[in-house]
């Protein structure tokens, strides 16, 4: 409890010779007619002495004695209340303060003590009332106003918070801190017009104030005007490159839009202000990686990898970069480090399995998938990846079991439905293949992957080509820039003898993706059917460059060369 209550009481007694309530002055020579005044004062002073010594029970005895001689003193009641507070008896203190307020309703110390007791008793609404009364008596009591603002914030009464912040500006004039607080209140309550006015007041004081532009960015973001928000955040960062909140909001907007070049520019600007900022370098590396510039990503990330206490995600990113560069031993090292730092890192486990698969280390890839599924066996996505892995390595029965596990977890999982169709086709189990595709189409009638794969399967068997063409056309309607779907449509046209149209779609597929030996071989097959052996050989040879061990393509080149 604050000592100023004691000082106040003591001064009142010494200088007024009485108590806080008003009584007419005594006439000279009449002191003997009022001995109670002196006795009350003596007990009161003794009580103060005990209180200063921390002897609160003894102080209470003296104050009650003083009260016996003067029951109309607000000072005595407040002193008794203060001692009960020290003893933790807040309810009794509350009763004493109630009596003190009746005698001195505008006494600031009594009102402040009343507010504090109300807070201790969890009576926030009462505390607010006392602080409001206190500020009417003394508007310059800043500590009381700050407490009142905190209480209103706790209750979510933003209008009251704004009212008191405006009052502070009336009393002391506008300053940045008050304007910041007022702006934040207006933003919380979505009073954008008032928020704009306060921000303009900030900018009048300082046109380079980064927080002001940050507030404007928040306002535009709340209105879902992300381009305008980005503009203001950029200005905030321009004036303060170390303004982390503005940088983070700008980064969030760019990431949402997958604007990776803007992220690179943003964090390069941050690095100008702090060349050692590791988070900026990591985010630049990630952006470059997402721009398919693995070498540039490695340039920023690699110098950091020797540091301790790096986030596990950094090693995961380093592994992804190495995997993209086909540096499989290094990718393995980084993914293992990411897993060691965080064994629950699902993506690191999955990418480690991909790495072993890319190294043709089937045993370790399988073992890693088993570890992954042992930890996260209820996640359909991982079973689907495992099913694809098994199918690619011709472990068809195991693959079927994996895909069926996926469908137990997610009956409409497109990867499992299409994967089962591919497995059955590879096993020449065409009845089961068509059956699973029909089920898939019932569940997912407009899924382009299912439509494409079923169409291609029928075309490869020269079965129901008109229906295959219809499904392939629907797939490219749903996903017009998918190279695989365009090739399928062209291949069905080829099967139907519509060679000119087939060339058009397969060429478009190659423009979008020029590294598929299968698609390039298809184009050679179409030209051969059209009687243009020169072009056919040209495309077969291109396909053979991509897959030198493909016996089917070799045979065609040798036969027609």
C-alpha cells in the first residue's frame, strides 16, 4: 500500500489539528471543552507509528480508539481500511472505505484506495466507477487514468478507451504515443474514418513515421484491399527496414500471392540495414527455391548451415534444394538433421524417402516409408505416396494394400482411386481397372486426373474410344494447361485416326513440358502414321536422348532409320 495515505493523514492532523471532515474552528480558550479532539489525535498518531513499524493489529487498536472519540472522521476510517488491506482483509477494508466516502465523497486518496480494494476483490466495474469519480475531481491523475484504460481494455470497451485517450490529448496536447494508442483503438473497433484522422495527425508531426504507414496498411488489410495494404507496408519498411511487424505483414501478403520475386526484393532491402539478419537470408533462399532457382537459394542458405540453434525448417529447406540439384547424399544429410531436430517433421521424413527413391535405394526408401507410417499411420496422404512408390517398383500387391488403406481413411481420395486403376492395368487386370475407375467417376465425376487416367487406359487398349475422347476433352476443359492431359487428348485422337488434330494437342503438350520421352515418342508415332518418317525419326531420337535405355523407342529408330 502506498505510504502517501499516511503522509496525507499526518499532515491533516498536524496542520488542521483535527480530522478530514469540516468542523467550525474552536474559539480561543475553549480547548478543555473538547478533550475528545486531542484524545482522538493522540490515538491516531500512535496508530500511524505502529503502522509505519508494520504492527498493523496494534495500529488498528489505536485507530479504533481514535474512532471512539471522533466517529465523524473520514481520515480515521481510511486509516483503518489501509491497515485491513495490509492484513489482507479486503471485505472489512471495503466497509470502512464506504463510511469514509460518505464523510468525504471527493477525497482523491479515499477514492483511489477504494478502487484498489475493488480490484483486489475482483470487482472491476466498481473499480471503474471509483476511477471515473477520481478523475472528475482530479483530471490530471495519470496513474488513475492509465488504470482505467487498462480496465476498459480488459472489458473490451474500446469506445471508453478512445474517450480517455482523447481526454489525455486535451490535457497535454497531441503526441505520437497517444495518437498510436488512439489509432489502434479505432482499428480494433473498425472506425476507419477516425483512424485515418489520427494517422494524418501523426504524419503532420512526422511525415516519415513508419508506424503511421503501418496503421494505414492494417486498415487496408482489414478492408481486404491487399494491394493498398502492401503499398503502405512498403512505405513503413522504407522508413524503417527493421520494423519487423511491417516486414512480416508484407511477407504474408506476398506469400499468399506467391509473389516470390517481391519477397526477394523485400528481404534484400532488410539486409541492407542488417547484413547479418539470418531470418532474411533464409526467407530469400526459400523464395529463390520457389522460383526454381536452387543455385541462388543455396548461395544464401549454405553459409548459415554451420550455425547452431537453427530452426529445423532450415535443414529441411537445405535438403529440398540439394534434392532439386540431384545432390542426393547432401539431401540425405540435411533431411536427417531436420528429423533429428524435430522427429515429428512429417515433410522431412517424406522427402528423405523421396531421396532414397531417387537414389534407387529401394530398401532404404521402403524402410523410411515404414518409419513415416509408423509415426503418422492415420494420414491418408502418406499411404498414397507409399502406394505410388510400391507401384513404381512393381510391388503391385503391396501397392494395392496401401491404396486400400488410403480409401479406408479417405473414401474419395483421388490419388488412391487413380493409383489402383494404374496398378490393375499394369497387372493386366482390366476388369478390376475399369471397375475402380467407374467407382471413382461416381464419387468424383469432374476430377480431371480420374478422367485423364481412365481415358488413357481405354486408348491404350483401343477400347471405347469415343467415350475416352469425351473424358479426355472434359479433363482439358477442367485443366487446360496440363501437359499430360493435352497429350492424352491428342493420343486418343491419334487412335481415332484424326492425325492433324492429334499433332496440334501433342505439340502443345511438349511446349508446356519438353522433358517427357513418352509424349515426344507419341508425336513421332503420329508423324509415322501420317507418312512423314523424317519427322517421326526426329522425335523418336529426341525421346531416346531422354530415355537411352527405352527398348521400344530404340526399336523404332533402328527399324526406320
